[in-house]
């Protein structure tokens, strides 16, 4: 089982010079109640739930969890993730991928219109205009940072 513990997500507006001009907390989630601020895209057989103050993901073939509020300014995002490999049926600690500033070029006003089609599989996200960070790929030897640009 893979547990992702996002202790706090802190989103602060940044100035153009990358100096923090306004340290207002825009959002924080302790995962004590529900996932109403999140959209889950996950392959069949997996689960994602708020449980014991954590976002707990038990995944079989891929899962993407989107913050479902649009952010228009530069932001700072802080999170803690703990992946646990303890012999569960889907335990296979791999990389953690992080998408942000995502736009679906086919539906720029609603990135979630194809959520069911994408279903957490990484290659199904290549058609989005987005930034992507992958931590721990290739047996924890690779970290990637990419900007996906979709040609018209």
C-alpha cells in the first residue's frame, strides 16, 4: 500500500522576482474529513481516501490527485509524502509524479472533462499543457522536471 501523507499544502503568492511578496496561506488540507477539494483520476482497482489525517492512496495501475481549484498566480506548494512498502497486495514503491498548472488544450476551461479517460496512467497526460516533476524514477535514481507543450 502506498500512503501519501500530505501534512499541509501551503500555497503562497510569489512576486515575479521569485521573492515571496505575499505570504498569505491560500489553502491547507489536513485530510481529516473528505476529498472535496481534490479530483481523483485512478485506474480500476485502486482507492484514494482521506483517512486518519492523511491522503491514503492504495493503487494498482496509476493515480493522479488534482487540486480542483484554479490557481492563476505563481505559487509555492509545500507537501510531505511518505511511501510505505509493507508487503500489501499493491505495495510497489515507485516514483511520485507531480503535475501543476495543467490545461487540457481540447477543453481549456475544464481540465477534468477527460478525468475518467486519463485514469491515472502517466502516458495519458502527455496531451496536457502542464509542468511535470517526477521524483524517484528508475529505481530512485532519476528526478525529472518538464514542461509539456502541446502543438496545435
